[in-house]
């Protein structure tokens, strides 16, 4: 069985796709007779785009470390501007891709990219093609590619990836007859069956077309045991192709969410129960990538890393004396002690993205975040003093928010501003699959409609993201109050100080910058680095 597995545009040119890199060794281990060709069509598209203008080509060379200038904070914004210009061009192509799928209109500029990528996929004469979609920006590109492939002799087409958990899969298959099946949830069990040539009905988590019907596979999905999964293989993806001056490898220490109670979060649709990888196995991966690719920077792709898992990972890194720089996502619970943060910093933790959401305790309780403001302030201060770069991820316009809540948030950010290197400010988004979406009227929300993502041959495909308005509002839209609060925050922030370069920088580049800063200033760690710390149960 000849197979092609591809990650489609558009994602960041600095991101190495962990999904297909994880599936490839699983397929090769459990379906050794299959011939698998792995493609990152996203980074290929970025190179294709960069070659169209000299300034874009120069920016790509600087970001890849082929020319000097990446580490110069005064020059980096110029390269970031070039990336933004390329991204706007991709947005235009995405609109063309949607028009192609919906109306069968194919402009020459889009066809050039689709023809290029179709030629790559069909070069190995695959009998089955799988396309991986993680982000909303990939949907129209992925469908346009699938349609173009089918019209140019492509074989059966399977779509998978986290994005499909936010799309009406049955409507997608009914509307897009050039797609044969979808894999919902974790892909490893279905990928093995797919590689062995099994029928759609034999693939766990598969939704497929059967004549005029759309059917779910009767095979039950089982949670994947992480420690039994092979090391994700980035070899075929050529790590030096990415827009980073050095490899930045995504690794995964857990799947699912240990907390799983935030009322706004839709991320739990893609995975089952929480599972954590043994710290020794995770450090084995770090050492593998260091030896194989010379990597020193690692981006943990977990939904968040709890204190006990961080302690175990840091302990194992220190025990083996592995030198690296890594990033995690965190939830500011009391067991992120000062001792743990200094220990993590000594092990190489240079950056934590904190799910902060709000500076109002009432709103934190409402969204069921499970944190206390006083502890949050203490954790940010301790992490900063340990030499860890703090990024606060904020959500504005949360349900039932008041002016007093906004003032409390501004006050919290004012007090913590000296300890923050960057912030994100997002407007609240409502998903039908969340507790807020299940009972909107309880939170003074009126649901208007689900987001339309595609319309073809008179049929509509919608996502689980919904438009809404608050009680008493007459304005339609997704989050008018959230947008207003974001604008107020931007004006308020001007009084606190100018944003740093880290506010508008790719995640992988943030990690490299944070690691470089830590190599200059390293905090002292007075505790025993190999002693696991006590944690609350």
C-alpha cells in the first residue's frame, strides 16, 4: 500500500507539524509493508511565496539563520513585517480557495500552488492520501487541494486533525463529495488500519461516505498509551527548511487536560481522558533530537503542564545533565511553588505561557479556572525572579463581565506588569461544545447562529463556533464587548510602558529569544535539583 500523508497550508512557517511526525513512525512500525511519503505542504508553500519577492526571500534567509540579523531586536521587526505581508497574501489565496470549492472558480495564482502541491503528492503514486488540518486557516486550502487532487487523478482522500473536532463532519462529507472520510479524535489507531488498506468502517473514529449515507465507524476509539508511541520522526520534513535559525522541536508530554473544567474551553473535543508521558521517556526524546538534529530548544505542545509533571521533567533533565531550553503552558495553581519555578529554570525552562484569562476573581470563579488572584501574582513574580519569561494570555468580554471586572483586570495587570514579558489579548469566543455553549441563557447569552465555514451546491457546513449577543444588546456579532475591552486595554497599557518585541513574535522565535536571554543571565538555584518536590493531591 502506497500512502501520502501531508500537512496543508496555512500555519506558521516556524512550526514543525507534530501530528504527521507522530503518525509516521506509528505507521512504519505497525504497517511495515506500507510505503509512506510524508509532506509538509505548509512550509513548501511559504518557500514558494518567499521566492516571489526579493525582500520576502531575504527575510526568509534571515529568519532561517542563512544571513545575520535574527537576534538583532532592532532588525527583527522588519522580517516580521515581511512575514505579515506574506500572511496577507495567503489570506487572499485562502479566499480564492474557498471560492474554488464553493463556486468552482479557480484563479491562476491559486492553481499554480495547487498544481505544485498536487505534483508533489502524486509523485510517489499513492493509493491513499491523508491530509492533516489543525487550524481554521487550513480548512479552505485543504479542501481546495482535495478537490484539485480528485480532478487530476488523485486516489481516495482522508482528512484528519484537531480542526475537525470543531466542524460538522457529516455536513462536510455531504457537501464535499471529493472527500471520502474523516478521522475524528486521536489518529494513531485509524492510521494503522488506513495504512493496512482496511475499509473505512474498520477504522476507529472514522466518519465516512457509504453510497448516499454518512456513517460512523462501529469500531470504538481507545485512548492511546503515550509511552508506547514511537518518537515522532521529523527526518522527512527536513528541520532546516523552517523559518528558524536553529531547530525548534515540538514535543508532547501529555494528552488531554488534567483540569478539564474551564467553561470556555473547546480543546477537549480532540482528545480523550488525560494521560501523561513518563518523564524519562520525554527526556529520551529530547536527547534523541539533540543527537539527531542538534536541537536545543523544545516547545511542549501539551494543553498545560501541571506542577507535578513539570517537577518530574525538570528532575530528569537535571539528573542526566541535559542542557536545553523549553517552553510550557501553565495554569497558575498554588503548587507552582517558588522552589519548583527555580528548579524548572535551572533545568532549562525559559518561558511559560500562562492561561491567565482575567484579573477579576469573580470572573475566574465563573469560568471555573480554579485559581486565586493572590497566588497568580506570587507565581508571576517568582517565575520572573527565577529568570523565566512570563506570557499572560487574557480573555476580554467574558460572560456577565462588568466595568468593575474590567477595572479589577487592569489593576491586576498593573501590579504584575513588571513581571510580564508579553501578553495576548483575545475577545471571548463562544463554542457550542463548551459549558457556556450548553447553557448560554444561564450566562445572559443569546445564541444567534453557528459560524458558516462553507457553502457548496446549496449545502452549508458550519463550525461549533457560534455568534451571540448579551442580554440587552441589539448588536449582532461574536464579541462586541470583548473587542471594546481589548481596545480599552491597549489604551490603558500605553501608560504602563511600550510592549516588548516578544508581544508580536512567532512562538518558536520567542523561545529562541528567551533562551538567548537566559544564557546571559542565569539565576541561582539553592535547592537540591534532583529532589522531587511535594505536591498537593
